C-alpha cells in the first residue's frame, strides 16, 4: 500500500472523523491507506476486538476532500460502523 500523490491519507482520515466524530483516533481506531493493487482506498476500522475494512473508490475520496460530496464516503463508513456495532462480544 502507498499514498496517492494527490490525496493525503491523514487528510482523508480526518475528513472521516469530521463526518463521524465518535469513530475514534486516526492511526489507532481507524486507518486509511491507498492500495495500488486494487486502485482504491482501504478504510480499516477497529473497535474493541473487532476489525472491518471497506473500500473507497478514488472519485469518492476526492469529491469528499474537495468538499463537493461526501455521500459515498458517508455511506461506506456508516455501513462499517453498523456492522461493527452488530458484532457480538
């Protein structure tokens, strides 16, 4: 995994935290990396003993960071948070 040159992973992580302020801390509870292999962003969310990943297309990440549209990002993260909250234990 690497960083896309036009998007800063910390900036993307902070944007996710802005949308979901109770999600946790960047680098600990939530991690964002670009997958060259898959050509998209990997969002890794951890809560207690649970961990789930979701993927963001380049366009979704870019639109959100430019303040145009965070719907795609918001839906993905909401699903991820919901899945973790439904996990037993």
